[in-house]
């Protein structure tokens, strides 16, 4: 039987506006590795040296606040959730689209890496949004896109609630970061949730017979077209190593090795003069090859375009953190080629190339500039180049959208020396 005193205390707390989701002191514990971290990268790597470390950190911290103000949003009817708004320029289809799992994974990684005073609340809200928008194929994976319906409620895109692999991989990685930052004994067991999504990724987003990273949980292993296709920007090499370590499942090592095998094949057979990777890669009778035009997204599916623009950043991070040098020859060639192609001027970087180095889309999007800044870190001969890339990257450009600004921020975190592995 509940005592009258307990009832009175409950009424007092309710009157004071204390909600049931109020954080416990344990959950309010300060982050263990809050920004700035100044991580130790592989010996011989560089960062901009024309400004101080304090100035690098300040630039990252200031832009992080700008980024949150622009893209970190709450659903009108869910005050304990957050999402990353990705349709700021109206480029996405349908027009009522508000976010995608790719954006969500980026947001969760960055709030866990930065770990400022409010970032645990933001991270937990992002986590709850992810859990509220599940893939139809596995509830541990996130539906790839969300839209706002006529009532203003955010729902999964009707009839299209399957997953995109890179978003799920980043969400899993972010949960491991959160475990290292805040521990897993609060309201959310970050470590258990990370292991849950890693298991689902292996079960649904990896072609187990080929150790191949698939495009999403919608691509069946027996699908002769999409079940044997992959996206070069999904080769999240450091994620894969961390997943193996956390789960003890050595199938992740096979996936890592397959990614390197494919990268090497494309480099040796298709991009020996540039080091560039195509957006999509397919398995044919001749082995792994760049996809044909309009394979999935557009005419540049087999070129270095808006997906693969991220590869210089994604591949370099693994080298910085682990010293695994299997991708190093390709990254060095990429740096050598782009410096020559642009005559050392980052403003001459174009927004897409064939694998042989011909421009397929003019422009100077930050989406292409910022990842190349990360790859410049691998060699001291790139010192002036990385200084110039930093100066170009931190400029605000009229065409900078969610994608450009989100890639920019993550690249700045890495180049300032503040990215770390869980």
C-alpha cells in the first residue's frame, strides 16, 4: 500500500515540473574525452602549421556551434528526440524529406566526439529518434529516410523504409564512442545497443559469402545486381576494425580485407594515374568494376562523384589511427594527382572526375575540398597544400548545404587532431 507521504512527495515533484526523464547524477557525469582531445596519429602525419593548435580548436568549436544551430532539430511532437535536418536547400526528393540515416550517423558521431555540456542530451535524443524510425527489415537498423507528413509528424518515407549501410555503421560507431564518453550504466546502455546494431549490420548489410559491404538491407545476397554491388564510401575501414575488436567476430576482418582488395583492384586497373574511386562498384565476370552510368543514382555512378568524394577522408582516418598502410600508395597517388591537376590551388578542385581525371562536373564544392584536406595529412610534402586546403575549407560558400557543411565539420575535427577511435 502506498503511503500518504509518498503521494504528497510525488505531488510536490510534479508541481515543480520534474519529469520522469530527469537525468540522474550518474548520467550527468562529465565526458571522459571531451573536445579538444589532440589525439596521437600515425608518426609522420601533418596538420596545418600556419596557425596554432588553439586556433585550429577554436575554428572547430565555433563551426560546431554554427552547424548545430543550422541542422540539429527536434520533431514538433517529440521533445526528447533530435534529428539532423538535411534538406536545407530543397535538393532532396520528396520535397517533404527532412533527414536520412547517413545524416543521423554523422550527427551521433560528432555529438559523441565533441561531448560538450549539452551534447549528451543531444546524443540521447538522436538515439531515440533512430530507435523510433526502424527499418522494416530489422528493428535494429534505421530506415534510410524520414519525411514530414501533412500533419507535421515525422515518419519513415512510405513504402521505402529499408536501410542504408553507411548510416547504420556510423550509428554503431557513435554508440561505442558514447560508451567511452559517458559509460553505459545510465538510461541507455550504449554498449549493448552498439553490439545489437553491429550484429544486425553483419546479418543484413554484409554479403557473408563474399564478405562484401552491401548498399543496404534491401539488397539480397542472391540479387545478381545489387546483392553483389557496393559503395566505395561505405568502406569505413576503422569502423570495421573496431567492430571486430568489440564483438570478437573475425568475420569483420574478412570484410576489411575484401574492402582493401576491391580498392586495390580499382586502383591498379582503373585509376593508376589518379587514385580515385567510383561512387559504386559492381561484380562482373571480369571482377570488381566501376558501375555503369545510372546504375543507382545517376550518370556519374561509375565516376569520382558525390558519394566517393568522401573516400579520401574515410580511408585516411584508418591510417591515421591504426597505421594500416594498405591504402597509402593509393592515397599518395591521389594527393600527387590533385595537386598537379589544380596547380596547387584548392579553388581549382572540381565537383567530380572520371577515374582517369577528366572533369565530369564543374564547381568547387566543399564536399570535395574538405576530404582531400584529410588525405593531405599523410605526407609532410603536402604541408603548403594542407595549409591552403584548410584556408579554403573554412570559408563559407554560398552553395554550402547540409552535406558540404557536415563533411566539412568532420574533416576539420580530423585535421585539427581531434578524431579518435573508441
